[in-house]
C-alpha cells in the first residue's frame, strides 16, 4: 500500500514538473514569435508538442506553429499544422479561417471554399468567411451564390465597404450597368474623396461605351490623386479608342513619369505616335 502511494505521489510530482516545463516552453515560444524570432519559435512550439503530445492545449499550439511556419514561407508545413490542430478541435473558427486563407494564397479555391463553408456552419454571419466565399463564387462565375453572401453580410453591416464594392462588381459582370452605376454613385456621395470609387465607376462607363463620362470621372480622380499612374494609363486607352492619338501619347508618357515601367507601355506608346 505504501509503495502504491509513493508511486502515485512521484507520478503526480512528475506530471506537475512536466506541466510546468510545458508552460514555460510555450511562453518562450510565444515571446519569440512576438519578437519575430520565428526559427526559435518554431523549435519551441515543436518541443512543447513533443513534451506533452496529449495536452488539450496542443490544438492552439498547432495553430500558432502553423502561423509561424506561414510567416517563414513554409506553407506546406503550415497547412499540416493547421490540419493537426483541427483534428483536435474541428470547430475552431480561427484555425479554419487561417487554413482557408492559406489555401486561397495557394490558389486552392476548392479547399478554401470548404473551410469557409464550415466556418459559416458555426458562425452564420462571419464577415471574413462571407466575403471570401463570395469572392470564390465570383471567380467561379456563380454570381447568384456570391450575391447571397454579400447580401447576408450587408444585412448585418449595411455599410461594409468590401461587400458594397463586391455587389457593384457583380452587377458589372452581369452587365447590370444601371444598378452598378447607381450603387457606386451612392458610395461616392458618402465618400467624395475616394479615388478608387471614381476609378471603378470609370471602368463601368468604359464597358458601357460612355467614354466621355469615364474621362470626366478619371479627371476628378486625377485631381484627388495626381500621382496615380493607373489613371493616366486608363485615360490613354480611352483616347486611343476615340482615335485621339496625341492625347493618348501624352497620357501614357505621364504614366511613365509617375512610375509605370516604359516597357509595359511600349506598344501603346508606339501605337499612339
């Protein structure tokens, strides 16, 4: 009986020592990650995982390890770490979002889509999952599904800029130009100094072949952001479509002076001479 009690005592003592060592290593790993000492952080997380492979906290450790590996450019290892974390806690929204975004970076849209769907099964109005699932559906040309996700997000956050722009682009892709213009005009009223909105509107007007209107919006954009070379490239393209070669050449040269590589515009400059 005494031997059994002694065995239990020493067992608990050993477990306490291991638990303390585990916690110390984890703390050091987290501090190393905060200081961008990524190689050290990776080694410490791996050390903690080996020390106590059955610890329930390992789900979080695998997620942290995956994020460190991702920052190191080890995307294959990061995916494996995120997946190991999800084997322990399959309903972790944070880990699912991390893995989904990494799949997106690798252009693995199908697997990213599954993770975003799993997130939305857990958290119906998760903003990140709704936005990126809509983005994937847009790329798949599944416009109806993309619209559902954008509208779901806007039902919770009616000023969400990304969702509003997503619907504008969606309307543009479906050639619903009137709805697209009306929507972007409303956004411009609320954000009159937002150059990106003026550029979006101009691109829609180009597709509508209302080129003079597009030039007016681009001129407004240029006043707000005179050093944006993209504006002048687009102006040059419009002038070329209008057979105004001289104006196009001047616009392309302006874009070059603002940083656009001349090699990118060589053909356009030659055509506009």
